[in-house]
C-alpha cells in the first residue's frame, strides 16, 4: 500500500476518533504520544515505515482537529445565548423553507470571524445577493448541539456560528469588492436553477435541478416522489458526485475528442461544476479524483485509484478536520472504497455471469457491478443514518440510471441552448421531462411494493445485516484458504442471506399474535405518535414531532417492523405540527383506510391544506369529527371523545383504544379544562395505559382525572424542549396515583404488550 494511503488512513482514524470518541482536552497529549511512537515502530521489519507514516499522520490529524476546535468552536460556545450585532458578508442566496429562512454568511466583525448560518423564523429576509454586506442583530446558538444531543451537522459543513436573526434588525450596508467574480459559481447555480424551472415541466423540474446542482430543497417538498426515491434507494443520484463528474467529462471528451487539450479544458470545467454544485464533500471528492485521473497522463504518470482516493480524503480533511462527521463524506468515500477494492473482481465474475460484447450487456455489467460495489461498505452507514435498507436498489438503478445520466447530460445542453434560443430549450426540456417521468414512475412503483425496504429499527434487522456480512466474510476466507476447486459456491451465502431476510420479514407478521395487543408510543422528539395494533387491526393516533427524522418515516418504519402494510384509521387529535407534521409523509408511505380529525380544526399555518391534498392524492376518506364516535378495526376498538373548550388544544379529540381486553387513553394536548369537561360527562373510564396529555405539561393530567382513570402505566411523549416538560408536579401526580411512569426522551419507543385474559 502506498505511503499516501497509509497517511490518509492514520489521519482519518485520528480525526474520526477526535470527532466521536476522544476528549478534546486530551488531544494534544495523544498527538504527542503518537509522534513519540513513530521512531519506535519505524524499526519494525514488517511494515515499519508504513506504520510510522500512519502514526505521524494520526498525530497531525489529532492536533489539527484540536486546533480547529480551540480556534473555531470554543470561542463561539462561550457566547451562546448572547444577542450581538454583527457585520457579515453574504455568501449564498436565501434558502426558503416551510417555517424558516436561512442564509449563509461570513462574519466580518462583532463575533468570531467564521462561516455562519443565519436563521429567521418570523418574517422574511430581504432579497440578498452573494457578496452583500449586512448588519444584523442575532442571538447566538450552539453549533455542536442539536436538540440536546451532540451534532456534527453544522461543523462538518464548516459552519461554526449559528445566529437567529432578530426581526427587523437586518440592513444591507454595502457590497464586498470583486463580489461578482468571487461569487460567480453561486450566480451560475441560481441561473441554472431558473433555466430548469423555465424549460422543464413543473412535475420534473425539481429532479432536474437536483441532478444539475444538488439542490434538493424543492424535491424534498414533493413528499411523494422524495419518499419514493428514499425507499427505492436512489437519492444518491441527486447527491452530486462521481456519476455526474464522469458523465460531464465523458460528454466533453465525446464532443472534443480524447486528447491532452481536452484534458486541459476539462480541468477548469470540473472545478467550476464542483463550486456550482455547492462544494459538497461528494462532489469535491469526485473533482479531486477526476483531476488526478486527467492530470496523470499529462505528467506521463499512471493514475492509481487508491492514491487518488487518499488524496481526495486528505484534501477535504486538511481543510476541515470536522468534515469527518458529515454523512455525505462518509457515504461518498464508503462507496468509492467499494469501487477501488472490489470492482475489478466483481466485474470479472460478472463477465462470466452476463456474457456478451454488446452495448447492452456491457451497460448491464457496469450498472450491476457499480451498484454492488458501491453498496458493500455504504449500506451499514446508510442503514445507521437513515434507518432503512432499500431492498430493490439494484433494480431501481438498472432501470433508471441510464435515463438519469441522459437527463443530466441533456439538461446542460438544454440550459445552454435555451439561454440563447428559448424555443429550442423548451423543446429539449419537454423531451427530457419524459426521461424524468420514467425515473419517477419506477421509483413510485418500487416504493409501493409490500417489501420495498427493510426498517432497521429492530435488533433482528441488525442481526440479519451483521450475519450477512459475516457470511460473506466467511465465504471469502474459505475460498482463499481451501483453493478454487473446493471453494464454497457463492450461491450458498446468497441463499442463506435471502433466507435470513425472509425470516426477518416474516417475524414482523408474528409480532402480534392471536389474543394479543400492542400500544407503542413512538419516540418522535417533542411531539406524539401512538400506534395501537391487534392481530389484524391497526390505528395510529397523531403523527408529528421535532425529531431529526420525519415523524411519518418513523411511524411507517415501525409499522413495517410489526408487519403492517396498512393502517385502518389515522386519528389526529388536533392540527399542531408536533401532532400532525408527519402525516403527509405517512399517507404517502402507508395506505390508510380512514383519516379522522376534529371538525373544529382550522388551517392557521397551511397544515390542514397539505394533509387534505395528500389524502386526496392517496384516495383516503376524510372524516371531520363533530360528535363522539366509535370505530372498529379487527379486534381493535376506538372510542373518540370530544371535550369542550375555548382553545384548539381543549377541542381536540381524545382517543380511547381497546384491544385484547385492555385499554389505552390518549389525551393529545388536552389540558385540565378538557379533562373536567369529560369527567362531567362521565366519559373517562379506567384505562391500563395513559398517553399523558400535552407532553407532561403542568396544565394537564389533573388529580381528578387520574383518580378516574387509574392508569397502571403512564407514558410521556416528550423530547428536547424549552417548556420545562414534563413538569415535576405532573410527574409527582402520576407517581402518587400509582402509575408506572415511562418517557420517550429517556427510553426511546415505549411499547406495552397486552394479552387476552382467560375467562376461566
């Protein structure tokens, strides 16, 4: 292995341990210890020099990470919570999201001179251009903590300062010198996005923009297609990376011919594209590797894939050691590691399995081999971060990757041609839109399959994944130990892994047996989502929260893990985002028999309209509840109560579920006034489980209600919040009534299993 690869290995391991494991205060001593060990290990006869290089690079990595933390992070942490007036240089255009706007900037004065992300939750930011100088008052926030947990999101992007803009305080004071030249890539990116919107049809423009620039903001708002792409395992096509760079260089070589001159032309085009796509780790990695591939013949050297990969990794981490915490960087290099170490062997085997010299056979071998190799090291990371394992990713790639590549190359021609000849741009955009529609149709078809993906939220799923890797590792070891003649066929681990997957999927079907019932309060952060399941009937009450994952995805993954491909009833106690924000995603991922919400629910923030649109798209009947009702789904019975009150929380639905001879009372955000209303009507019977109202607020779960309900178990659905929930007095009342108190912020998902008691 080359010395650069050993250096990359040592450096990466050191910064990775610094980011995730090692205490920041001890890093200088660890770096010094590694440096001292270098001369000692260099004397080893076997790999002594390589190990010395690895240790020395590790010492540099630990020292650099500590230096960046000391200079960039610690000064900001000392100012968290303060309101300061800063002058900043805007570095990109404003991002507009559903409930906030954000813009990236570079602080000039008033705070540490670092890259900053400025957020505004009330109102709108002015029309800012990259290069504008602004003066604004901000409240500084912690860049390394998110919802009470260690976060790598911002620092991995090089953003060490988070500021919440105080409304009405931002003003443009001038413009930075040479802003037009300095921020040309950002302006070009905005122009390309505008041209895509002009020349592509509205239903295909979001994916076209994602392919060209990596901007997925509009695609993410298209809940159906984005969810389908995630389940089908093809989101990598809008994470601008090696595929895009390969197509771009291939197009230029096809147009100009393969020559030294073409290579020289490709180099600036590659880096302009990388900057236009936002300079994300995946595209920078691809740009560095492609640059080395093209430059090697110019210098009369042979390009080495491992050297190129190592150089790209070092280039990213030397600039920002904390980039190691970025999901995009980890997945990008995991995919490339599969290509570097496995692709030649896989392609040799595929040449025997898929014979033929034609274009179609070659394309099939290339797509199959590339997909398999890219997934070998990236699948565990994707399962860990996204909680899902797409089972039809290979089919999705085979069926759509050529169309996606055609769209990527053609879209550049469309934008360039349309800029000077709009009619031709519209015609080409119309044609390319059909290729995009083909891709979207395949993604939706795959996502609609009953076993499109495996939810990685159970121990059995992780046991199967670990066992699968162990099987193939054992097969590889036996193959090389015993020789080719007596080697175990590849069919054996493949069949065993497939059998294990079938058992994992079947186990979900047996999660709730005859005479059993399950009530699960899902961990959705500061919000609520409760699943009630009998042997056949299933109901979900509320679906919203503040978790970093969409509450709809969390609910859909859990339902899949217990073998449910359909929900009989989805009940929304009221329409606040922490109780209904994930409903749209859930509707697109799981068929729902009936959607029930209170008749009094209004549409103050547009949530109701979004939910009704999704229900209409999925042909889900909507029931606006104006009086108490009783529903039955298999062995499950739902009694829906409507307390009286002046506020929306007090007018929400209270649900009483009964299954397997036991009951669960779900209070939503109902407070003590609503509780008293139900008590006066005699509508609150005893219940085995209580989903505590309003996340344990002190204004809910009164003593009189607890005396009537007498729950054995009380579950508080709560996450990181600034409201002081759950309140101590509420917890004391629950304990005093004899309830066993459980909390999602401490335990994660809380599941209570019921069994039908024998009459005898």
